[in-house]
């Protein structure tokens, strides 16, 4: 699924990345890939800006304005009569 803002606030500093892979593990929409022991933003359009990557990045290499994408997913879920964010975006 692609989101309206397409991860516009998502920033990855490769100089800080230690290649641990936590971002790839926690991202509910496979935004990141690990290539040559460094994270890459592989699918920016899938980013819903939930902030899971930022919160789980030990060296602080990822910045994102979290909340915007989750709010959009919650609203979409309400329109579809889903129970909430976990049903709409799988980040909960």
C-alpha cells in the first residue's frame, strides 16, 4: 500500500547506520533493505511514518515525523469500520 505523503519526512543517515537490521525487522511495510551491511530506503512510497524504525534504531541513523501515517491509517480504518490502527496498518 502506498500512502499519500510517501514517507516524505523519512531520513536515513548512512554515516550513522551500523547495519544492525532493526529497521528492516520492525518496519510493517518493508521500507528498508540491508545492502553491504548498511540500511537503504528501498520503498519510500510504502512508508506510513509510524516511527517504528526511528524508535528501534540504536545509533539514531533514522529520523521521521511519526504519527502522520498512523493517523491516516486510523482514519482509513474507521471509514472501513475497522477497530483501529492495528487493523488498518499493522503497526500497533
